[in-house]
C-alpha cells in the first residue's frame, strides 16, 4: 500500500521559521498539501479546522511543549499520525512521546528524504487503520448482492452500459421504475470499477427524515443535536476511496442538495456540528424512479447538481419490456427444488408487473406459502395476476375452516418477512408490497407485536400456529 503525495494533508509545527519554510517548500514541490504552524496552540487550532493525515511536530517550542501538544492532538484528533522532531538532549522525551501515541521521531539534523519516507509510512498506517474502520462499517450495513438475471435485448443493452461505464470514475444516474433492480445495477457498476476492492455504501433517501439523512451522509459531532451521544462518521467518510450509492436521490431536500453538490465539486464536507473541513474521494452512483428532468424544470431539484450526478445515465427497462426474461427470473427466484406448471407460468408472463421484479419476488414467495407441495399451480398465484391473465384457478374442495386457514397463512407470511427484515417496518412493508399504514393495520389485525425499535431481534413475536 502506498500513499499518493497529492492526497496527503501535512501540518508542519516548528517555531524555527527557516527550517519550517525549507521543509514546506520541499514537500509542496513534491505534491503534498502543506500547512504551517509556529507553536502548539496554532497547531491545535488548525487541526480543529481541517483533517490532517500527518503532523510533523517539534519537541521544543515556546508555550505548549511538543509533548503537551501531542497529548491534546491525540485526545481530540486520534486519527492523525504524529512525527516528533527532537534534538540530542530530548531523546528520552521523544521515547515518552512514542508511548503517548506518536508514530515515530527524528533527531535533528536529518536528511529531508528521510522525513519524507517516514511521512509516507505514517500515512500508510493511517490509511490501513481507516480501511479497517471502513470495512467494519460496511460489513455492518452490507447485504449479499443478488445476481442480475436477463437475456432480453433490453437487458443486454444494460449489460453493455455496465461494461463500458463501470471502469470509469464518473458519476452515473440510474433511472427506472420502482422494483426494477437499480441497486443491483449499482453493485454491478461498482464490481466493474477500479474501486471494486474498496467499500460500497448504500443509502435510501426515501427511508429517512431530512435531519437523520444529513447525519447519515455527512456524520455528526457529539452533542451537535439531541440524541448525538457520540461522534459518528458519515457515509461519505465510510465510503472514502470507494463508492457511495444514493437511492431515490430525487427525495433529497434542497438544503442537503447544496451540501451534496459541494462534496461532488471539491470533495470537502463538514460533519453536523463541526467547523472542521474533511476531504473524501468518493465515486457517486445515484438512482431515482422520478423523471429527474421534470424535477429540475419544476424547481424541486437543483440543475447544477443534476448535471453533476448525471455525467452518464443508465435506464433500466421495466419487467413488461423484458421479453423472455420472466421464465429465467421465475426459475432463479424459486430455486432448484421448485417447479411451476405451464399454465401458471403463462399467467405470470401475461401480467404487466407494475411493481416489476420486486413484485414478482413477492408474488412467488406468497405462492410458495400457498402451494401444497413444491410445484406452483395456478390456484397458488395472487388474484390480481389471475384476473389480469383472465385465468380461473381450478376449483378446490372448500371447508368451513378455509377462512381461518387463509388468515393463518397470511399471518405466518407477515411474521416470516418481519423476521427476515429483522423487525424493520419500512423494509417489511416494501417486501409485502404494501405501504406502512397498511402494514400497521395488518399487525393490529393479526395481533402481531414487536419491539418498538426497528431492527431489533423479534424474540417478542408470538409463535405462529
């Protein structure tokens, strides 16, 4: 792992003006982004305004000593690496500084090439620690990506676009109806890019209120608002060096559009409640099921931001335009153990699928619950599909308990989806194909109780009989 000098933010802290200016001139020519401070108090002030990768700190200065400055830096900015500069008489103090968290020390005088090597190594360690933190954050958020299935001409065009646009570093706007698989396409673009080994972080603007969305994207400082009990990285920082996928970007509030534009223009951001500027290198992928040209024309979305996120555009076709793909999707969704009778497959192919692939998955999961064995028949399909295809299911013997039986089946399905989504009501509603209000009515109707905190384990759910 090597650090690009052009991406290293360096702070030089030394009261010797000639030495400081000589070092600053050398590293500026080498491409480093260099700032200077003449004493410890100024160093702390600058570190509070900007994030530095490495700080080169003289041990002996007027006012705060180098060790005192180091202690404050490690308390308030533990992520930066500090290299101490010392004279012959203060080597023991330099060793003490190492115990306090300094990366290393150099004894004056020294060749500037030696300092450069040490700075690069310190930056590499900081980068490695940062990547470990990113990996932990991504593992906590990530879900196993699904395979994109399709051989229709419309999908072949999508695959060609992924192949060509993926390796670029440009922002891409993915457009298509709800349920067409925009996140799957985003993951395919990321896997085809030079950032494939770096984090890909996903956020849905429609799932969060404005205040929480700002904190999720840009992070916040402890105490910046009620409930901010700890400092938190934003997703731009988590995705630094990798890819950020913003789903339903058309839902982004105007104030956040301005903040997003600034990050895309120069890579700079500030956490909520902070004046410190941080820099990130992130590739943006965005998606929307809205007509973004119309959103711009009607003043709901900034035109300058639209052109930033739409350097390239990729349109995903709705399922009804993907000729020949439905049998492939059905086979993939059902898996190897299940079969489907021809009449049921014809009914599925005849339906227009307004909810696209997401609706198809939901319909097949419901049908599997209704099936007697491991073959889906016409009578197992949802009524809306049969009505649209003008297919009447074969009659089955009715019993007095049919109503109760079907209610038990529906209740069991709701409980199963809740468990699968770990209690998240927004995702559960989407998986069931209903809005949240309808989901609450179903929970009340079937007496399903779950913890108030979304995402909690569903140990409190009653057993399904």
